[in-house]
C-alpha cells in the first residue's frame, strides 16, 4: 500500500481495513505522530535527517523510509507519551480530589455540543426586549452557563484520567497526537474509547421485546394513582429519575413492588451484557446521532451504579475502581482484542471490531 492509498482510506474512515494491513497499521501509528515536532523526534530516533519541513511531507517521508521501522515508531510514541504523562501523574491525586467536589451533574439546559445554537434559539432570536434579555442573562443564562462549564470540565478531566489508565498498560500503545477515531492501539488494534452509562433507550427496547411496558409509563401511572405531582414537560430522562426518586420515598407496598420489578429487569440486562455484550454494543452503534455517526472500532466503557442508576456519572472519578477493573480486563485480553460484529445504520451494513467493559459500583 502506498502513502496516497493509505491517506485516501483514512479520509474515507476505513480505519478497520487500514489496521488489518501492515502498511495501513504503520500509517495509522505515524498519523498519530503527525505534529511536526513529533515527526522530527521520530527521525532523530532513527538517526536520520528529514529532507522536508512541512508536516504532511514529513509524514509521507516517514512512511516511505523503510529504516523507520515499527520498533522505532512504537518507541518514539512511548517516549512522547511518557514525557506528557509525567506532568499529569504528579497532578492527578489532587485533580481526582477536586472532581469529587462536583455534587450534581446538570447541563443547565445548555446541552453538550449545542451551546451556541441553544443561546441563539432561546435568547438571541426569541427575546425582543432589551431589559427582558438582560434579566434573562442574569437570572437564567448565568446559571445555565455555570452548569455547562462544570459538566464540561468534569467530562474533560475524567476522560483524560480514564484514557491514561488504558495508555499506561503495557499492551496499549497511545495515540499521542489528535487522530480521529483512535485513542489507542491494544495489541496493534486501534480503538476509539467511548465512556457511557447503561442506556435508557436500550432498556426500553428490551422491555418492549419482552412485552413489558416502558418504565416511564408505569411510573407515570403509579404517580397519577397516588396523586403524586410531577412535571410532565421535563425531558424523559429527567422525568424518569424524578419519578423513580418519588416512588422510592413513597410509603406504599405497590411503589416498592414496582421499583423492585424495574430494578430486577435492569439487573438481568446488566448480567446478560456482562456475559455477552454483543446486543448492547450493536444497540450503541445503531442508535448513534447523525452528527456523531461513525463506524470506527469502539471500546465501550459502561459505568453503572446499581444502587442509584441516575448517579452513575460519579463513577467516572472513581479512579481506584476504574484502575482495578480496566487493568484486569487488559491483563487477560487476547492477542486479537475485541470481536468482529455487524450492525445496520440507515439501512447500510457496517463491520467493526468492538468490545465493552461493564463496571458496576460495588454494593455498599
């Protein structure tokens, strides 16, 4: 495979196919070194002087230089990562300490990746009066912005901590530069790490397949029977959490019976996913949003607090738990990690290599 072909495959998101050839895998590793200073370090490691200066031409020259072998590439990547990691390692204990100060995870209505659109639609285009706009900024937008920034801060730093747990393992080669759809290579297989929680949509689909009514429908019915007030205009995810909490606090046998049925069904799904995550993985691929769709190799890290499903976000900062479970997964992983599976999106078939690590909070 020549450089132009590898570049074309990469642009077409044929990451899996690239990784299955020696030249393609070589290209992907070099692509993660595509910053100019990284490529200069690569040439220096090979005791060579590059003939060009532009980053793209440096990448091409490195690809075409046979004396820059896999050992040199891997060693250079590890050296760069070790240097960057040392600074983060020193700051990590205090960073984890600070992450525990976040007590609620609320985007404030300014949903992730839609900040500008939300402000334009709800403030700029909707409000005509200057005083009304000023008051809305002071009383609403400041609060929403605070929630948005705090949630973004939490997601950013917990993601780095989690990625470093993977990248510290000796079976993992980091992607040290920004390379789309690859966070690291496990035994030479590229993966994009996705941290998520047990999806409500998946639970709803599984209940439907077993002819069980949706959780939210049952909780609404229970609330109306007991004249428990709730806000029907809340988003479904918030309303589900709200009604679940109200039912758990309600002193009636039918409330506890309902929650027991809902919890037991969820526990059954979790156990099935831990035994064989294929159905869950396929659902996660097939239910991507249009803007975020891709068919890259994904490693899903699914975090679950069975004692309070709606607080599972807190597990992203539980570093000792994550470290133990992720390391155990990597220690026993085979030379061919993940499994090949097919999924359908927009009536088109895709093939990927994927796996899921499901981590549940210990009881108590």
